[in-house]
């Protein structure tokens, strides 16, 4: 039986496994070729830990950093698919459901914002 997301180490596992999938994905990998992983991963740990565990370790505005990227609906859908798959492979429970729900909301909001910015 899978356990729920309960700790920072669970979040680190989720994030590492997710980005391992991203790095191998034909659609998403090219967007991440420039990423400095030793710097980026701790930021992602902080982001998800702040959202799920309320530890307030993340400070920032992630949307602005992603705005210049050439991403569209297919990218958002693939990101969400890989994210959900990763969570489901490792976790089950209330927090696992919450993180998937938050990921869906983030993808939808960012896609909407990206479309709005591209019209201006």
C-alpha cells in the first residue's frame, strides 16, 4: 500500500521522480535543457513543500520566470500528465490528491495567463 505525502523527503522524492520523467520526455525535455538542476530542484522542493506542508520555504513569483518559454496547451497537458503519473506511482491519500488538484489548477491558470499575455 502506498503512503501519503507527509514530509519534505516525500516531496523531494516526488519532484525528483517527476523531473526524471520530464528530462526524458520528447515534448518537455527541450524546454528544460538550460536548467541548472542543482539550483532548480531545491526551489521546486520549497515550492511544493510550501503549498502542501505550509512551511513557507518558497518565496517568489514563478509565473514570470516561465512567461518567455514557448509553451502551449500540449506542453501544459503533458506536464500535468507526467506530474499526475509520478504522484500516483509513489503516493496515495489526501495530500496526494491535493497535490494533483493543485497541479491541475496551476496548469489551467498558467495556460490561461500565458494565452492572455500572448494576445497583448
